C-alpha cells in the first residue's frame, strides 16, 4: 500500500498525453483541469481495483483476473465499456501467447543446434575448448 496519498496519483505526463490524444487538434486544457482529470482517473483506478478485489475475494482467490475487472465494471454500472474491454483483453492475451510461443521457438532452435555447429563456432573465435582442459578433464584458467 502507498505510504502517502500522492503516491497513488497517475503520472502527470501520461495523463497529459492521454488528454492530448483524445481531444481534437487545437483544444487546450488548463493545468487545473489536467490535475483534476488525473485525480479523477486515480480515484477510478482505485475504485475499480477495490471492486475487482472484492469479486476475487468472494471467489476465494487472492489474484485479480481480467474477468474480475470486467465484473467490477458491471458492478460500477459501466456496462457499456465491458465489450470494448473484453476485445482489448482478447488482443492482449493473443499478443502474450504469440510472444511466449516466439520465445519458446527461439529457445528450441538454440537447443536444436548440432554440437558440431557449436564447436565450429567456438573454434572460429579462438582456441578449441579441448585444448584448455588438463589431464583431469577440468578446464584450466
């Protein structure tokens, strides 16, 4: 938990960028309005988190899931945001799955390299590893 109330505020630069990106060209927002929007956004995040946590606790879970957040949106009477959030959640899950598969593929490709390929690559860089071993099979320093 945050020690000071200020620690719960969203970064002003991020809030300013979101405001700028959502308004038409040429619309200016005062510093006071940006501060008010940032505080309102922070309160919303805290309230949504609290509602989501309540749903998770009712289900005897300690981890808040995406479904808990969607349920919290319904509890907070923000039903019109549920469908776009579900779509965003699906896109997020798809991207995460693709990243995980790509990492697994790279890892598999590394492990599929032939031992000769690895030895050839190390020979090209300098001495052969076998030349560095003493009679006991230990590498010398």
